[in-house]
């Protein structure tokens, strides 16, 4: 495996960042988790836009212009010979001293890219659905560094996920300070009731998921259902016909048990299955090509949405 760090590729064992990097010392940085399907990087423009927005929000100057970061991502996929990949793009504040002051990080931000394989949940979970529990940990408030910034501070999410694991569940729901559902530790959440689809709005304190946006578009264009963004309590999940999660890792996946209650019929419901199908079809046929098109036209580039 070859890992990109600040303009060069290193073997896995040689790929290192400094212990004085503020990403390591303070979790001061941002990241993106991106997938490639069939040699094409899925929604790369959207991920890079979110990266730029996160950087701006935390006063971080990206070390390269976005088009150069895009090239580095595509090169990372290519150099590792990957077709289906999970790409982790990280930008840290860079090397500083032991204090909090970002101005001491004189050399500027560190950018690294790991392109690897991932299978988050085995196939059977896409049939059977996931079990969720509500975490005791509250979502960060909007008056803090908003959850819409994809920062390297994931400790709350990690602790929430540990609670889920301890309860024999796969994911944890985070409520915000108002008691509204915000999202899960690594996924956005949706519910379906009487043929309508609902999801928490940005103001509930969520990461504005790339997969969330794709699913909202697919629901509208393929199922003819508009997704309603509104605040809701856990009760709406308990009484939903179907609940599903979205994320780059999990893609689209049903949740069939929440806090000990069966949701709907207790298995992946019909609309969730349809969305999974449409998502998979769309993912395989779109994205930014990492490899040049073959002369015969096979693998012809399809523009990233
Ligand atoms: C906290 C959180 N919410 C939501 C998501 C889903 O976002 P995306 O669909 O962009 O992967 C993620 C995954 O990265 C996440 O970590």
C-alpha cells in the first residue's frame, strides 16, 4: 500500500506524521471518508467542497488548491491499483509546539491520503438490518464547533459507538441538547412514515452527509418522494414504518431495532430496499474516473455529479 503525504507516496510502514503535529496533539484537523466504485471516485466534488467548508470553519488553510487535492486523491487510487476503495483524506493543522496556538504551526497543514478497502457491515446486515441504541452522550451544540465540521475530534462519536457495542447494537443515536434526534455516531438517520421520508435538518446538529444528499435526490427522482427535513424526537423513530441510515461506509442500511423496540415489521422495509438498490446502481455508474478511459470506450468517464 502506498500512502500520500504532502506530495509524496510512502510505503505503509514509512508513512508517518510528527508527534508535534497538532492533529495528533489536539485532534486539530479535518477529514473526509470517500468511496470509489468501479474505478470512479464517488461524489468527489461534494467531498472536496465539504473539506473546503470544514477548513474554512476552523481557520485552516488547505496546503493545496482543491484541483490539486483532487489529483492526489485520484493518484492514490491509481497507484494502489484499486477499483472499489475507501479513501481517507486527512488535513491536520501541521507541526507546532506543545501549546494550542495555531500560529505556531509554521510549516502549514499536513495532508495525507490513505486508499484502502473497506467492508463496514457484512451482507447479511443489509438484509436483516441494524440494531441501534440511544447514546447517553449528547450531540455537540451548534454554539460549539458545529457537528457539520468534519473535524478530527471524534471522541464523543467513538464513546457513543462503544455504548452501542456494549449493548449488543451496531450503531448509537445521538440526541441533541433539545432531545431531538440528530444523527448516529458515523451515519445520518432517516425514518419513513405513511409513505413520507423524514430526516433531521442541519440545525439539529448533523454532519451534512454526502450519502444523505444522494439519498434525498434518489428518493425524489426515483421514488417520487420528497424528503422532509424537520426536528423529531425518538418517538417518531419508534413508531416509524421504516428507519434507515446513510453514510459513506455503511451506504444505505436499515435499522430494525431501536432501544429494544422492533421498528415496523422488524426487517429491512420495502422503501429502504428500493433505496439500497437505487443507491448501488447509481454508485456504480457515476463518479470521477481514477483511470484513463480504455480506447474501446469501456469504462467511459461519467462526469461526477
Ligand atoms: C457523524 C457522521 N454523520 C454522518 C456521516 C455520513 O456522512 P457521509 O455520507 O458524507 O459519509 C458520517 C460519515 O462520515 C459521520 O461520521
